[in-house]
């Protein structure tokens, strides 16, 4: 297996009030001629997340071509499920409409937060996005009684397929005043992208000490699904795992991590997380976050590949 070559921290936040810190959950969108638009979640001084983007050329990734001056996804209305933060997570094109799936955050009382899955659409080629509802498209259900988030969607044969995180419980450990969340990855389907069918099955099960398995990204190559995800356990820092599946529902987790590891020093020396692989000209690239969940921006890594998709 070829090793990953890190190309450095290519984008740092700080340009606008809504973009004070973080460039979290990179979501690349190919615009043509080597140009990629990278959607992400930024945070303001009050730690509230909003969606935005920057553009760059993969041939010269350290030169940022454009940054959205205003959020593409702003906070929801007071009292709605996303009034405290929004994080873009998945993007698909369907019948000339862009479907942007995102995580919407709200504050809670007994537990510190709640989040669920929302949808915004664009009918103007991504210039603007509008919510399709003030409510989540996948919120609390019989099978998802706690939290849902980090949706990643593919469309196959007019079926929307979603991989997302679902809470499996909260715990208040002895000596701690802060409840601890537990969530991992599940699968859902939809005929229209709005109404989702889910069940109790887990795609990725916890290993000893793990409590958060997050941000699935799925692609299909030679009839096999591959999922990248982030996981953390006892030391509370994320690493990037990988799993494969023949049907997208039952997954085999690789005992090894994806291969992008922490550096000896610098912006990604404490953790690596939320990676998104993408292909261009027989190479595979990956955008990813580092320390403090992407507080200092995002990096790019590359290795030689011969992808079929």
C-alpha cells in the first residue's frame, strides 16, 4: 500500500466573524478543471457553527481562490432543532437540484446538546441553499431515540442511501458532572431524500473503550463500498478508521487505521479526524481536520491510486 503524503494545513479560519475558528467536516465538490469547492463548518466567537466554503485548485492547493463571505447555511430560527449550529455533511445532485444534508445543533438542559439531521436544497447550481423544513428530516424515532447527525448520502438507482451517526445512550460517570455521549454509525434509505426508513442495526460496533464513532464518508469502487470514519476512546482524541461492505449495510472494519496519522508536532499532532477522500487524475486525495476538531483549519494528503470511480 502506498503511503500518504501530507501537503500541510491548506486552509485556516479567521477571515470573518462567522468564520472565527474551525473549518470542520470538509466536503469537497468538484467544479471542473481541477477546481474544488470545499464546504465546511466554521464557528463564531460564541462557538456556534455555520456552513461556508472555499475554492482551490488541486494543482496549487495552498492558494485559496475564493471564500464565501456569508454563510451558505446560517443558524435556524429560535427554538428550532438547528438554532445553535449547522454543519454541512453530505451533498448530492438529483434532478438538477443540490441536496445539502447537515447536522443541526441545539442546546439542552440535562445533557449538554442535541443534534439532528436537516436538509437544505439549491435550485440555482449551489449559489444559495434553502431549508426544506424547519424540522429535521431524520430526528428522534423509535430506532433513533437520542441524537442523529453527520449524514452522508449516495444515490443509486433512484434510491437515496444515507450513513449517519445515531446516539446509543448517555452516561453520567462517577466523579463527573458532565454526561457522556455514545454514538456510532447506522444506515437509512429513502425514495425521495426527505422521508427516511431506518432500523436498529449498527454499521460499526464499538471496540473496547470507544464511545464516539463519527463522520462516515462512503464511496463505491469495483462493487464494494468503502467507509472512512472517525473514532475516539479513552484518550478523547480522534483517529481515522476504514471499513468495507458488499451491500452498504453490513460492514467489516479494518483492524488498521486509514493511514493518515498524527504528526510529531503542529496543527495535527493531537488528532486527525473527519477525513473525506476524493479522486482526481488517478490520484486519491484526502481533506481532513486536526487538533481540536479542526480549530486551526484543514489539511490535504495525497497518494497514487488507480480509481475506477
